[in-house]
């Protein structure tokens, strides 16, 4: 990873000035018209959404711009950009190819950050990834070149840090095939995580559909104490809202406390808003945003944004009377905030650091730390790593050593080069920190651990965003706690969770007592280093060739490949398939997309629908036996795994049903969690409630997502049930459906009953059901 030569006379950028000119000319023209039409004060979220509406109908515009339709009305949106990471881009691009289009209709990019397995160090792990994933990388690179997408090779960086550094601009609307796309909200971009089919809509020049979100206003007052960082704000807010409290909402931050946060700190907060189910999170444009634009060599954007700040902030009356304009308001006093640690097993279990040791003892969690990990798309910026460097430098001077292995992942090649030039990298390595690739690694389960057995009870602390069971290493007994990078580093110096490293006396090897002092940080690197690093196109970036050269690029998929598979056709819509459907599983408790379609070792099959479908719902708990991945086959009476039963149903042409609990499908944006059940013959998923992205993904794949009109009816679903929808042909917007439950349990057979189910489909989404998927609808029109 050597620095590239730099020409000080020329500043290179992946986004040229003409694109920036066109973007802001278009947005400001629309904004001028919007101000004439709507005279009431507007939140920043409303401004950006209204500027990207596809409609030209006065009547429809009046409906969409009325606050009373938040949370119910669907809107058609024209995004400015699409971003995709390598694990989700495979299926998205396979769907794009199936559409028959010759090029993407708007700027799009692919970032190879998910498939790199963390094991030893950056160089080793990157070499292994380039060998084991060669087929997939070649497909992504050639497909990007063929259809006009930017391509970032492995090692270039994590998608969200790269987007913040190069693509995001204030006022933009970005969609990305990753749930943490809202990271770009730190740049005053409205960025939303979606499934691959949604990205395909935008790439083939169709408007993208979004339920118009409600808006939570979060007022920040005061300033952070020295041991607190932006991460602690979102850790605290996660505890307030819970994992589903932000569903169908945008979280918009305001207040004088905002001015004390850096652009990358704001990105951290927006990134982890995904953990409360938020559609997106958003900060206003101000001098901190401007500083980051200058530092990342996008001064041309500042020439525009500096003069249109009213378009990039909430109106003054909104700020002065927030309760009148936001659907709810939460106030966080930064002066009173202390560092938080969240977990284990859910990112909304928030504990102040001062009470954390007692919490660990009360719950009898493993106290000794097996590892500490810093990085991820949430916390791997230069500022984050400068705070870590401050603590490690302090520890070196005091003669302290690491008490547990510490792993660190830079967020991008640019961040890597900066910490290398600053000397941070050498400090980390001399202190025993393992430097991993500029990639996701352990944050998404791409971590090959040799230090603990696969089923050993242990604790890790990370600066990541998500901590569901098996998330980091596949071990359900790993207790994963989330904190800021500096708190993670501090715990690595004490090695145990039952110690408060900020107040405890630490001893060096001579027995001399020491106490940690708060870390110092640097918001941005020196201009000389910025000029060197950002002065040339980043390593790993590939722009697409000119249009006239693209048609000669061929895309081939080996029919015998285990990694890639041309997208198979779905069976056509058949109303009779919705009668006498067999139960696949009734899920009890938390069921995330990790439970439905596991990551980790299964990531290698993300481009092969048949192979990855072999893991369907392997992590889900069966409500009838409280056991993971064990269900009864009602036709044979044998117990088997969920994927085996699903394949049995497919082989015997038996349509099936999944029953979910609350917030079914929370977590990542992976559409495989919808594509796999559809591929195996599931027709409906009925749950007490859904996470936003997953419900949309189900609709896109032609599956019917239903919610119990009475959530207590969940209890009426029995193990041997067959389920019918006698009124399926009358499916229409806003009209509930009747479910007929035939209780076939042999000991003894019980009388059938009916329950009512609701749905949120509009007319267009119903057409996706009738055509077996949204993609089929596109291909037949």
C-alpha cells in the first residue's frame, strides 16, 4: 500500500466539476420553484425529498408535501447516485443485466469491501481475498466497465467512508445497497439503504419508491466532555429509541450542539441510525461540512453550497419551534452525556460507562476480553484513529501494554495513507496493534478467529455498529459490546469489562500506578498531507471506459460456477398457489436478516441464488420447540433443518408461509433474505411487524408481506397449519385480507379458524405480486 506520485499542479477527483455544476443548478432551480409553492417552514429532510420528487402533478405534489401524509403516502423519487458494496452488488447487477439496459441511467459505483476475510494482517488478507474471490471481482469489474459504473477494487476502502470522501455532496439524495448508507448524512446528504432491486430501479431510469418518512428531530445542546465522542450520542439515542423506534422515520439533528461535531463524527451518528430502524439520518450543512469538502478536494462544491445554505438547513422557524414541525422531538444535553457501551446481542442495550462494570457482574457476562476491535464504516476516519493514537502514545510513555489483542481497520486507502504519513501507523504496529485491510472484516462476520473455540463463551468490545448473535465470528456465545474507538482502546489496556478504565489505576510492568488521561484528536489532517493524499486519483479506483468502448466488453458467467449464477426466472403468478400453503417456520423473537440469510462464510455465495438458499433461516428460532434451525416436516413427521424443509417443499411444488414476530427482518439491507424464500416457493410472510427495508425487499421479489391485524393472532398459528387466502384475487390497496387457518395437527385435528391480516401495498406494488417480482414488471412493460 504505497502512496502514489502526486502532481501538486493538478487536483484529481472522481467527481468532475461539470457534474457538480449540473447537480446544484438543477437542485437550486427546483428549490426556487418549491419556495414559491410551499410557504410553510420546512425541515431539511422535507427540502431534500421534495427536490427529488418525480411528480409533476400539482395535485400529487400538494398531497406529498402535506405533513399529515408522512408515514402513509408513497412517493416516487429520483436519486442522484447509487452506491453498492460487493456482497450486494452481485445480485443487483445480475438483476440489472436481466433488464436488458445498455448502461446505468445515473452515476453508480461498486465497492469491494465485504469479501475480505480478516485473519492475520492487511497484506496477507488482501492477497488471499484477491485469489479466493477472483471470479467475483472480475465479474464486478467487467460488469461495471460494461455498463458505466465506477469500480473500487479490494483495499480501496469501506463503501461509506469512500462515499463520504469522494461522492457525497450537501443536498444530494443517495441510495445504496447497504443499510448503513445513511453515513453520508454527515455530509448533509439524504442517504438511504435499499435492496438491490431498488437500486436497479434507479439504474434503469425508473423512479424509486419510498414511503414518505416521518421525522424525528433530535436537538443537541452543549458540548461533549473530553472522554465523549459523537459515537456516544448515537449509543445513547439507540437506548432511547430501541431497534425499531426509528422505523419509517428520518432522524434530523439540529441545535447549537451540532456545531461542535465534525463531519466524520456526524457520519458516525448517521451511520448507526440504521440500528434503530431509521430510514435515514441527517445533519445540516455548516462550516464543519465545508471544512471536510475543502480537505477532500471538493472546493468546487463549496462555491455552490456556500451561497445556498438556506436550501441545506432546516428553516429558522423549525429550529425555534421544533415540536410544531417534527413528528417527535428528543433533546440530548451533551454536557450531561457520558461514554456508553451497548450490548450484548442488540445495539439498543445502552449502559453508561459508570454503571457498566456492575451491569456485567449482574448479568454474569464473561469479564475477560478476548479481543478489542476498532474500525468499520462507523468509526474508521482519521479523527477516530487520531484519538486512538493519542491514547496509545500516552500508554507507551506510561509503560503500559495491551492486555488483550487489538485489531484496527482503516476506513479507506486515503485514511491509511494519512495515518502512515503522520506516523500513527508505526506507533500502532510498535504497540502490538494488528492492522487489517481497509475493509469491513469482523464487523460483518468476516473474521477467522483462532484464539477461541467456535462455541466458547467470551466477550469482545468493538467500535462497530451491530452486535447480533454470531455477527462478528459466527459464535453465538461471543458477547459483543459496542463503544467509541477510544473506549475500545482503553479497555484493551485493562483487558477486563469489570474495570472502568477511565477511573481505575493502571500499573506498568514496574508496578508504578498510572491513570489514563482523555485523548486528544485532530479533526482533519494538515493541508500538506491532504494535498498529497487527495491530490491524485485514489489507489484502487477504476473509472468506466468511454461509452464507445463498452459494447465490446463481454460478461460471461460459467454455468458450473459455485459463486455466480445467472438469475433464474420465478414461477408466474398463480392465485391457486395461495391456497393450502404449508408452514415453513413460525419464528420466535428477534429475527434479523442475519438470521434469515447468514453472512460470514456464506458471503461467497451472494451471486449464486441456488447455493445461498441453502442457508435460509438457519439462524431463526422455531416458536414450537424454541430451537434454532429445527422444524417438523408435516408430510413425513421428521424433524429437519429449515433449508432442508424449504427445499423439500420446492421439490414437491408446495407453496409455503413464513410467520415472523416483531420487527421481522431488522438489520442489513440484504435482499437475499427476500430472494431466497421466493426462490424456494414461499408466497407470503406474515409478521407482527416488519423492518422497513426487508418489507420493501419482500414486495420487490413478489412476496406478499402481511401483518396480523391483531398482533395476538400470532399465537393462533399452529405447527401443522396450512394457510389459505381465499380473497387473494381481491387484493387491493388498503383492504385487509382474510387468512384461513386449517389446523392439521394429528393429535387431534382442531377446527379451522380465520384471522385478518393487513398489508401496505399500493397499486404498483400489487402489480409486482401479480408479475412475480418488480423486475418482471419492468421487463414486461
